[in-house]
C-alpha cells in the first residue's frame, strides 16, 4: 500500500521531529493492527509518501481507527496537513495504484 498526503511546508521540520519520537503505544498499535514495513518519505515542499505492507489495508486501517491512541495521535497531527478537509490524516490518505513491481 502506498499513499500520498501533503504536509504544510512551514511545519515540515516539526513533522519530522514528531516522527523521531513516535509514542511507543502508537508503534505497538500499528504492529498489532497489521501495519508492517511502514515508511514515510517527506519531500521539502511537503509531499508525503507513505508505504506499508499488510494483507488487508481496510482491515488494518479499521483496527487502528478502533484504538484510543490512534485517535489522540491523529488529533495532534491534523494541523500538519493541507487538504484533509476536516478529516483525520489517516482517513485522508490518497492511495496510489501500483503499476510496476520488481522483486
């Protein structure tokens, strides 16, 4: 699963800093919900590309939505993003379609 979001360029450094110190409870919740090999890449203009592996993304996203730690994290992170129209960042992810893969 690969997705895009847009971080406000003026908050990009703070966004990076927050991700240097992700709460242990959030890390545990992601793993328990089936998010594996999860990476975020941030371009200087704020383009955020996320990548994760999971057998069922909708189930993994729903499992995270059911946790209190995710609700707190999403509320704290919402102000970092553009174009999410009042949605939590994890609900505003724009999934990308894979068009090529090399093993």
